[in-house]
C-alpha cells in the first residue's frame, strides 16, 4: 500500500476478491471510495477519463477501490492517469478477467502495478483450516466439487451452487464485453475441453467437431484463459529431436466447474475419467501452490513422436522436475529413458493420492 503503484487483484468471479479488498481497506486509516464496474453509472463516470475528471471523482479520498474493473472500458488508461498524475492516492482494482479484454487502447501499466491472482481455496489452505487428515479424506469430494468458497462453505448444496456458478458467472465477462459472437458455440467448446482434460488438445479436431474455424477456437480458448476458467500447459522441448514442440494440454482452474459444465457428478470410484480428473486436480492445486508462494515456475508436459510421455515438467532457473501423476498409489510411475538420458539432472517425482501432501504443502 502507498508505494505509488496500483494494486491489481485478478481471479474468477466469486473467489473473494471484493471481500479481500474490503478487508484491506478496513485496516487503513485513510478515507476510501468504493466503486463497482458492474454499475452502469460508474462505467459512465470513466468515459473519456482525464486527470481533471478523475480528480473530481476521487475528491479527498486517499484510497480508491474499483471492483469488477474489467467492466470499465479502457480502465488501464484511467489507472495509469491516477498513478502518474494524482499523487498520494492508492488504487486497488479487482478484475474477473484481464483488463486488456476491456481495452480498445492497449495501455501498459508496466512499472505502475503490483499484480496478484486470487484463486479459489487451495488444498494447503484447507489443511491449515481443519488439518491434513480431514482434508485428505475430502480429496474425492474436492475432485468432484472443487474449492470455490461458496461451494466449500455450503455442504450438501454443492451441485446446485456449482451449476449456478457455471451458468451465471462462467462466461459473464466475455459475453458482456461482446467478445463472443456465438455463446452457444462457446459452451460447446468448454464442454469439449472438459472431456479432453489430461489429453493433448487438437485444435483442428475441435474445429471439425464444432464446425467452426481454427482461429475462432484459438480466440475462444485465449478468452477463457483470460477469464480464469482454464489454463494452458505447453509442451516441453530442449534437447531431443523427437520431442513434440507445439502441443498443449488444457486444464480447468477448478474441478467443480469442469464437472458442472458437463453435468457429471458421479462418485470418483465409478468414473471412467477418474485418472484425468485426478490429473486436473493435481495440476490446478500445484499451480495454486506455486503462485501463492510467489514462484514463477513454468509448467509443461513432455511427449515424443513415439508417444513417450511425462505428465508434468516444472522448470525454473535452478531446477527441473519431472512428475508422474497417478491416482492409484499402486500404479508404478515410468520415466522414459529418452527423457532421463537427455535430462540427467531432472528430479523424478511420483505423485498419487497417498503422498499428495508432499507435493502441495
């Protein structure tokens, strides 16, 4: 706070960004102004923003909270003006999608912001809440219903609340920003991606399946990632000639949302997609763990043209980890000799339902 930079808090709708922001403000002694981009009159205030107009809006307040800021056109420009020209005012802005979706002007906030991502609850946070034993007992439940705060805090109502979240909030920003020409096609795309979790995604195959061109598929996937519905994991390649270089896998940021879009809440032990669901759970929780620790570790998968594969490769400046993700603790993790020969210094890790805490805590 008060370091002449904006504080930006991103994350999917209903993850607690407003609650967090209001808690931050309550700890400050300075007067604050709260605005919500979901309100049409607030959006109108920011039209053709300039320093004079923004000073009139802010008045004598020293903290300005702009909730759901992605709804305000060219919000990046307005925040830049406040940071540069209206001194001693702290901006806190929350967004359930990247601000560049709302911008006709590509205004950079580089050097003018602290940026944070707020995820749904994590495995580690829930372990801190009620203990490791209890949370490990809940893993199958979390694989089905995920970690959205509203879902976790209303036991017995998980399906109902997830379906409401998926229908009311999942595409809300994208549709409001007129970035999606065919909402029904977007829903079909999300369902297709849900069934391909854990597999390398073929954009050409999805394009044929949905009868839309590949560029539209790419655009919609990019928008879904910027709205924190999914995240992409690219292929890893450095040393081996047969490594696949351009592939990608796509995972959902929350398993509950993934199951809601395909309306599939069958118990884990009965599911044919149990392995893929476990992989999505581990990938999403590992991403939360790394980002909540402030680490910028890159996530990849590894595959060769001979179909040798490793589920997850983590790389940063210091180390390389190769991780196999198995739900069944009795299943043996196999690491290709092609990989171990090319990357002899990589640490080999087997993650399953019995040792998951060693990977997520």
